[in-house]
């Protein structure tokens, strides 16, 4: 049988005395799109940062494509997992094209010509091919975030993680990034996305996961999650955010 893309099994995480993930278990199938929502401090970003070793955890198991995330395997797992951050994290002294080719050339050993060809293909898919020679400081926030997505895709990841990718954007720039993510979902990419964009969740997610106080309170397909939430805490959250 094909292994799930990502598995969390009774994952526990502490920051000092704060128990921020409490025996979290979740299985993500290949090509499944998961949107994770919940109040600030509920453990959403911490959970997905455990997938590629950005956050160590103190109990339980994380598996990526059937492999336990041990310290020795973190480098290889990171090559299979793309991540898009809230604040873009582009190198300001490098052009868009150089940002997209840095990891393939120096991390994967791909030749410059092949890396640049792949980068230009991804930039074209995201409708920003004309920005290849510009620097991040010359771009809008929405453009920078699309570059960050293209950069992640240049490593041909099996899983894409999005950590509140629109929260740092001006309102008029949010939709262009969401449209890009919707297109990516249409390609069949496995996605775990932390976001408060509930319209995106309803339109794109296979399941919506609601977290509170370090636990998964509810997980359901969008129709059931939004129209028939089972847990009182979920209903209260939706009443506040919608």
C-alpha cells in the first residue's frame, strides 16, 4: 500500500513549560489538501513546522512519505517538503531567478542551465516570468509571495506547507496569492495550509482541521465543517470569524 504523505502520531511539543501540541494525530493522504485553522496560539504553525524539522517535538512520531522524521533524515525530508512562510523569506540581494535557483544548484547539485530553465517554467506558471531579473525590494507583497511559492516548487516537493501565507499582505494582494494556491491545488499537490482565509478553505480543502489549545478539536470536509460543525468550540470559532 502507498504510504500517506504525512502522518502525525500522538505528537507532543513543549516550549518550556507550555504544552503547545497535545498528542496530535493526523494522517494526510497523497494529493490531499488540508487547511488548518484555529485561534492564535492553538499550535497550528508549530504542527506544520514539525513536518520538516523546523520545530523539534518531544513525543510521538512524524512520518513523511513513510519515513520517520529522525534527526538524520531531516535533510532528505526537507528536500521533499516545500514551505512558504508568512514573511516571504526571500534573499534581498538576489534576483528572483537567483532566489529560485539557489537551492537546486547548491543543495541538489543541479546544473545552472537546468535550474534556470525549471525556475523560468515555474515563474511562467505563476504569471510572474517578467519579474525574473528584479530584486525582492522591487516587488509588491503579493508578487514576493508568488516568488516564494515558485522557489519552493523548483525543488519538486512532494508536500507543500503554507504557514499563513496571506497574513502579511495588504487586502488587495491576498486574492492573487490565493488564486496561485488554488491553481497549485488543481495540480494535485499535497498541501497543508495554515490560514484564516475561510473562503479558500471552503473552495479548495479536502478537509478542514480546527485546532484549539494544542489539540485537533474537529476535522471534516468543508461542507460539513462550515454547515454542520459538530463541536461547540468549532461553532463558536466560526461564528466569530465568518
